[in-house]
């Protein structure tokens, strides 16, 4: 068991282009930063699973748009009766979301982002902003769909390094080893030598990425996650959830 430290307590095309432009700026920032902080989203920066909330949200909202609702729920029904697996359902939903993104009032998209923002870990967000003010490059690395992660990142005043995207009907889900590949391609390859890399996550799925970092901060990890990180022999710390002071980035 590692030392316990204190850190906290409690339109697709345009956004796709925005994400590419953002990554150009982030590349320039990477070349100037001496510290990189990679932050997972679901269960880490947020207290819940954003994908599940996203699906449930549009299940309700699209009742006002019957022409989209049937196509939206169909992949979920196929998953329920075993006609497709989780990744196929996620791909189909992301395709459908892209198809109606520009035909739904923008306020609906903004309201969902506001829901996510209300589910953020506030003290972690404050700690990350402090790191940014001290010259660190802080970026979100997640398997959640880029279609809403990009909007949320603007609300959180953080950049997006990696998120799941669907291109030409093919999903690149940045989960596990695929997240490491994506981070290596888009972020790590641009880092100057000697850059200190820190990962903040809640789940053992990020162990492959943790191997490329100096150490990992675990946010409210399960016993299984603690056990797997211990078995991996990787340096990690467990953040307490009622700390008054954030000091986990030394």
C-alpha cells in the first residue's frame, strides 16, 4: 500500500475541427511545459459515468423529436437483446448523435454539459487550475465521446488530449492500451525530455498509461483497482476525499 496524500474532497464537425486546432496549441504548450498532468474523466474529474448519463439524457430529450428517438434507442435495444456488443452500441450511438447534432437546439447540448459540470469534483478542479497557473500542462484523457467532452472541457477550462472518436463509421475507443497509444501519438511524442508525467485516475483500466508516467494519483479507487495497481509495482498514491489542502503534485 502506498502513502496516502491529500488532494480533494468531494455540432460534431465544428467541434472536431476545434479539437484538432486545440491540439496544435497544446503541442506548442507541451514543448514549454516541465510537468504534464493527465486526468481521466469518468469517476475521476467527474463523480459519475458521463456516457451513461449522456445516453439517458438523450433518451428523454429525443422524445420531443420522434424522428431521431427511434434511431437513438434502437442500438440500445439491440444491446439489450444481445444483437450487438457494448462497443458496437457505442459506435452506433455516436453516429446517431453526429447525425442530429446540428438539428437539435444548441441549448439542449449546453444543458447536458451543465449537468456534467455540476458533477465535477470541485476541489480537484481547483487544484488542476493551480497547476496550470504554475506552468503545468493539464489535459483530459478519456474514453468518453469527444462529441460532449470537447464542450465540457471548455466549461472546465481544461484541454482535451484524448477522447473516443468515430471516423467514417469506425470507433477509436481510447480505453486501456488504446488510450496509451493515443496519448503517445498526440501528447508524449511532443514532450521535451525530462518532463514529469502525472496520471490522475480512478480505475485500473489506466494501468497501461500509468506505465508511461512518473506516478499515479488514484481518486476514490475500488479495492480491485488498488489491488491491481499494487500488483503492477507502479508508484501510486491514494487521494483522500476530505482534504482541506491539495498537495499531491510534488
